[in-house]
């Protein structure tokens, strides 16, 4: 049985990763000399195109599991860790729920 998040070959023979369908995170790890700013930009692009099939935090955790042990000091590893921490933070609700009400 194939793992849920294992890369798969598409109809064109190109390997597709359900966690990283555009290969953005994978390619970031391959770019020599990439900095934190570029990694944040790549991460933002990845996050904006993330599928709703898997919770974002779970996807980030799986990507970290896959890449962090091989590249512990890479800037993308730090960006993924920051992203995972941000997902875990509670968010303030907007609109009428956030306003104080007179009794």
C-alpha cells in the first residue's frame, strides 16, 4: 500500500507530490545559497496554493519530517518550523465577535 503523502507519477511521467504539487519546497532545498527571504517567499507561494484536502499544519509537519533531518540548518527548514508554530497559534476572531458590547 502506498503512503498517503508519497510522491506519485502523473500521466506525463513526472513525479507529483501531494504535499508539494508544484515542487516548490523540494526545489528550495536544492537551491544553493538560498536565503531566508527567498524561502519565505517560496513558502508563501506554497501556502497560497495548498490544497484543502489536508490541514496546513499536518502538511507542514510532514514536509519537516521529510526534509529537516537531511537539511537541519537550511533556511527552508527554519521557515517550515516558523510556519508550523504560526499554525498552532490561536487566531483573534474578527467582525462583531471581537468588539466589546455594552450590556
